[in-house]
C-alpha cells in the first residue's frame, strides 16, 4: 500500500503537467516567414490590468507550421507577435477549449482578417463585424433611396 501511494505521489505532478492545454493555435507561416528564424509569442490580458505572454514558439528556417498552447479561463483577445518579421499586433478573440488554425504573412497586422478554422466565436464576430461595415458603406451611398438606407440599418 505504501509503495502504491508513493508511486502515485511521484507521478501525479508529471501527469498534471502533461495534460493538454485548453487552447491550441496552429500557425501556418507564409513562405517568406518560414525563411526567418524567430520567436512567435501569444499574449493577452489575463486580468484587469495584467498582461502576460501565454506561450511562445521558436521558428527555425524552413518551418511552415508551429503550435501555440495555453490555458485560459474565459474568452479573451489574443495578440500574436513575431519577433523579427511578420505581424507585431495581430489579434483575435478566442475562448477556452478552442483548437484553431491561422495563416500569417509578413503584411498582416491588426484584427485577423479571415474566418478561422476551429474558432466559432471569432467567426461569428467576424460575420457580424463585416455586416456592420457593409451596412455603413450602404448607408453612406447617396444614390440609394431613403427606404433602402432604413432597410440596411435594420440589418444590424
């Protein structure tokens, strides 16, 4: 009995550390980015004013895919930063238990512009955001009759 208890106490911390994280982001690198050796960081606000690096990964020359993994307890905005070449402020929203895939190139910055495989929360937001942009453009179109403007505003 003592022997079994001793083994459990020794292996328990190792098993806890080996568990998967609740967020996994697979990054597909463009050809240009895969030729630069650098670090890529995922960061975000984990508290009211507490900003943290959640994970980092080293990209070696020739790497076309890398994975960032971390735990979060609630939905939040994640910022992706490439240390040498590429995005320095690429961001998107994510929630716990998400396994997603993004594609990045050296010209990206700001809000992630494409739907994201595996991140339903962000895809719903992106659809809504694009609808607001579309409605705003239509409401500024002076060639449309007034009732069309009311129609497009009603879509939001």
